C-alpha cells in the first residue's frame, strides 16, 4: 500500500476546512492524504497590516519551505493568498472549482449604503479599503485582522458598524446566514483568485502532481490564469489596492481589472475580453492599459 501524501496547510479554521475538503476529495479517488499543519508568519503577526510586514507571501513562506525540504508533498492555499511569483521548484499544479468570488458585508442590520456618516467598517484588505472609500467617502475604514471567528466576534462586540469578508470563506465555514449583503462585482471588485483553492507541489514530484490533477477545474483555471497575468503585469500584491475578476462563457473570457489609490480618490478600471485560450495575453494587455490610464502614477506611490 502506498504511503499517504502529506498535505501542508495553515492551522486556521478556514485553512483546515480546505485541507479536510482536499483529503476527502482525493480519498474518493482512493488516494490517502495526511494533513500536516504548519504555522506561518502571517498567522503569528496579527497586530499590524500585512502590507507593512511583507504581504501575501507571509501566509505561504513556511509551507513553501516545507515543500522544498521534502517535509510535505503538496499544499493547499486560498488562491488569493498566493503570490504571483512562486519560489523556484514549486508549481501551481491545480486550481479547484471556485466558490462565490464576491465580497460580503456583515452588520447588525443595515446594508452598506444605509450606514450613517462616520460609520466604522473593518477590513484588512487595501483593495477593500480603497473601493469602500471611493464609493462611501463619509465612512471610517479601519484595519481588522484575525481569523473569521475573531472578526465576527468583534462585530458582535460593537467594535465596528460593519465588516467586509470574502463570501466564499463564510459559506465554507457555515456562516452564510450571517451575511447582510453580497457585494456584486460592480460594487466591489474581488481580489485576484478570490473563492478558488490553489494546490501546489514540487515541480519534480509526478506522484503528487498526478493526484492533484484530479482536483483541477478547467474553467476556474482559465479565469485564474487571466487574473494572475493581470496581477503580474501590475506587479501586484496585497501591498497595492488592485482587483481582478474573470468569468468564462463557453470559449470566451471576460476580465475586469481595477487599481486604486488607498484614499479612494483615484480609481482606474477597464475590461478585457477574448478567447479563453488567450487568458495570459488578456490579463497582460489589461494590465498595460490600466497602467497607461493612470495606474502607473498610483503604483509609483506604493513601489516608490
């Protein structure tokens, strides 16, 4: 009998949900999986914004090291946490079918547009902060980090009038009934990769790669490919307020992209379309158009 494949994951409630889902999905195909919890720098640092201490890579660094060292055979991530440049020797091997990609607003009743002047909204995402300030300049947007339960508790405790979280995570953890309002993409464009799972392994591991191939969802993979090409073109990370969301309709791919100043006073957005086979080109060209339309000036503030 073959040894089980070792699946690395963060120890958060949502990350463990993702890992157990992955283990069950592979078990259905007769593949044994052992879950290995690894605490990341991003999990340890909760008191400051990620943008100030290194960005999304803080949630993947230790898992990457474990892969390269051979302590695990594969890892599962929320795709929106995955930097566009992966370490040498590691490959994004599969992309799981996407859950709801949209953002969700939670409050004790009022919808976002019903909040009074000066209402306090909690979110850790610069992307969300910028879009909230652009649409609702009268509200106060404040940093909110922590796992899903921590954020829900702080809302209940009255620390905020509302919070914004990814709808996918709430639904996966059984908190869909807590959502006050789903924010359509025209109201708030999601993060690149939001709602999808990323499965990575070593480039030289055909066994893990063959196992993960069973989890790949072709339409989601095509959409993610365009979104990540956009992010790469904009040299993006969670240190820059950018958004990108692609949809697939048959052979056609449509990609919306946005980049904004943190104070919300400057927002540049555009759309790219074409055959899904041209996903990388669509993303790269949309990024170039955004940069030429004022995005470079916004990026200069963040990249110095």
